[in-house]
C-alpha cells in the first residue's frame, strides 16, 4: 500500500510541476521574444539618464540641456525623452501584443494590445503584470467572439464585422483595464514591491535562493523570473536606475562553482564533461547544462542554494544591481547591464557565489562514495523529460546514451491513429538511415510495458508514458508528421548504435495488410470531396457521421471522438487531422473503417489549418497498413497537391491506397 500511495503522491506532485511549468512557459513566451526591447531600454537608460555614462560627459561640458538630456528625458526635458515612454508604454504593449498573438494570431495580438493600453494608462506603475493578463485575455475573447458567427456572415460583410468586432471588444477591454484591472494590478504590484523592500530592509532577500535555485533545476524558473522578478525589477529600475532582482536568478556564479567542483572532485563522465559545461554555462548563459549534475546528486542543491544566497547578500551589502534583465544569464549579458556604480558589487557577487558553491559542492563530492558516469546519463535523460524536449546542450554532458537502442514505441491515448501514423513516419526515417533492425511500433499508453528503449509521445502525454516506462528515454513531439525530433532520434541512433548497417526491415506484423482490405476499410461512400464544416467540432461530427453511415461504429463513438480531441489534438501536420475515439470507446466500434473529408478552405484545428480530415475507427490492426500509406502521402507535397485537385472519390482513394493516379481515368 505504501508504494501505491507514494506513486500517487509523486504523480500529483508531477502534475502540479507540469502545470506550473506551463504557466512559466506562457509567461516566458510573452517576455522572451521582447527581451531585445528590454535590453534596448536598459542601454538607453545606461547612456542617457541623468546619472548615465554619456550624460555625465555632457554635464561636464556644461551642456545639461543638450540632445543627450532630451533623449533621456531629464532636466528641462523631463518626461519628454525615451526612457519613460519605453517602459511605460512600449514594453507592456509589446508583451500584451505577444500574449494576444499566442492565443489567436494577429487578431488576438491587436485586441490584446488595445486592452493593454487600458491597464497601462489606468495605472501609476509599469504594467507588465497587467499586460500578461490583458494580452492573452484579449486574444481569447476575440477568438470566442469570432466563433459565435463563423459561417453566418453574408459574403462581402466579413471584413466589416471582423474590424468592428475587434474594435468594439478592444474598446470594452481598454475601459475595463483602465478602471478595473489597472488599479487592482497596481495595488498588487505595490504590495509585491513592499514585500521586496521588507526583505531588503531586513536583510532577508538572500533567503529567496532557497526557492529560486531548486526551481531552476526543476524548470520552474520561468514562472518566477519572468512572471515576478522581471516586472518588479523593471519597476524598481525605473525608480532607482537599477534592481537587484535581475540578479536573483540570472547570477551565473552558483552553477559555475558547482561545475568547477566536478572538475576537481568529480569522477568519470561528470568530471570529463564539467570543463566544457562550465564554459557554456558561464559565458553562454545556458544554465540548464548544470541541472543534470544536481539531479544526479540531489544533495548538491545545497551548494547552489548557499552560493545563490552569498551572491544576493553581497549585492545587498554593496547596493548593486542591473539596469535591465540579463538574458541569457551569461557573465557577458550581466556586465552589459551593470551600471558604473555596481561593477564591484556585481563582480564580487558572481565570484563570491561561485566560491561558496565550489566549497560546499567540493566537500559533498569528496565525501561521496558513489559513481558519476551512469548517474549522469540517467540524470540528463530525467532533465530532458522534465523539460519536455531534447536539451540542445545535453550532448556536452554525456555524448551518448549507455547501450544501443533496439526498440522504439510511439504511444498515444488510444493507439489507433496518431501513434500509428507517427510510428510510420519515424520508421521510414530510421530505415532510410540504415537502422532497419530497430523495431518501431505503436501502442496505447495503457498497454505500455517497461520494455522499450525509447518512447515517443505527444508532449501532453509524456508524463503518463513515463509512469509506465520509467527506464526508457522519452521524446516529446508536437507535430506528428514532420517533427524535428524524428531527426534527433536518428542522430541518437548514430551515437548509440553506430553506423547504420541494419538494412530495411519489413513492416511489423500487425501493420502488414493487403490492398483488398484497404479497399474495405475506406469505402467510396465515406469519401467527401467538399466538406461543409467550418470548425474542428463540426468536422469531427462530419467525419464521425460517415463512419456511422458506413456501419463501422455506433453513434456513441462520435462523442468519444470529441472527448479524445479535448484531451489531445489529433492534428497531425501538413494540413491533416485524424480524429478518432478514446481507448475506452473501442466497444462502440463494429468494424474497422475510415472516412475522408476534404475542405475547400482550411478550417481552424486548435490554431492549425486542416484541409483534410480522416476519421478513424480501428477495431483491430487491419487499418494500420492504410494509415501508413496515408502518412507517406502527406509527407509528399506532390501527393497532397493531387489530393487537393482530385475530382472523384475513386481518384482520392487511388492516391491514398496506391500513392498515384495512373490507373484512374
């Protein structure tokens, strides 16, 4: 019983972590594309404010009201310069625009920007947090508003309705932001600022490292850094010219000290890889490269915490900080944003943090009796699983996975559609590279066993797959048809299995079939050349209705197709969506069947354009061969073009089954 409870607790904690990571990713995706604007503002501040570098020179020349003063907005030109408007208007509006675009493209971006202006003008502090709220909210609401009358507007009036809808909604949100959200967020921002002031005034700010350093290793740092520290730090920098908050997470010292300790006291692969990792971390600013070292030996988190606390304490002691965020957290970026009166404090904070981290980690490593090499490989795989994608710097740590890869499984919820097509695409890539002896199959997650070397799944399903196949390498994908992760898997095989000499392998037994059964699976009556649906939900109904009419499924199966879509999108890429039911709905399938619907105009499938919808009902494995052929068709632009131009159901069927139209008259 204790093991079960522990597993449930671990799953719960993992779920919370994933949700926080998603929040952090959303916040980061709004801020990171605009970091260049933050840096520009920081450099303008460094040069042109009253205490800036160029300003001091021009003041010495007795020209306090010259063009430098005009740019900075001080002296006789107070408020008329660049510094104030940039932080008050430009940066929040960019964040709001980006947040709206993340939700609903350009229309969402425009409404998000309008809504952000409302909170900006209705607040007395820089409205970064308000922009992070109003931008995505504006995108979400205009998306829902468009959906209300999609397909119901008379031809010729679409642009008029669209423009007035976004304008009126923007007006409403701007007013709400001005009178409601702006003042509320201002109060929250001032309250958070007061908390920071309290920590600083009572010498408690170093304690934040107890939260920040473990959060970095668990990839939760974006939620803290871009959601809290960057907005508060920018507000503080506007008032004082610099902020210590920009250094709480970005200080490269703790990671440098840890890696130096491995260089001296580490063993095996960890010691050998530490020098290169230290260079990447310190000068490149890629902090994630030291995370596996901590995951390998979790007690080393104490070294980074104490190192981080030391750096913060020194910055508090010297009153040092940065003018703007240092992104990435490279020593080069840190110095670029360091004001003249903070160079000593910032330098001592970085190298002081590194010294303490080195001393603590060195002591822990010197007294440690375990090995490092195998642990580092496992820790790196764990880090990539937590991150949800392959680390671009992981090869600097372990280079290769211990042992060759012989079996790969593509896992999805039901195991009848997405995984089959994804496995087909990946299998062809692997065979083409000469690794025909590597077996690639597909499976429902509920049927997985911990016997595979590598598991591929949608990023939203990776956590579930890991629970059933903990010992495997896990790769997360978003695009099933043309994911760049497939090429990374081939590269992984080159590292683990050596040169490809396995030749071509035959299709797995469960996917072998004959052309005759293909024809039975996809009937001509189940092919529609011009679908009537205008959104994904209606398209699922249309594809499901064809399956019901063909006698392949019961009507209840269509509802299961909608349930499947709510959990994980069935958009495959290259204009193809393949809606199908959940694993629990297989008892509503009477026989295997497919339906095909082509749409004259792409429909919005969770933000992706879908021209072709293939409904799937798989009672057994007899539809797998046809799905494999369909996958290969949609990998070729010429075949997709022929499908787009086909004029008969027979022609479509010939393309999907045979891959050509030569026999079609």
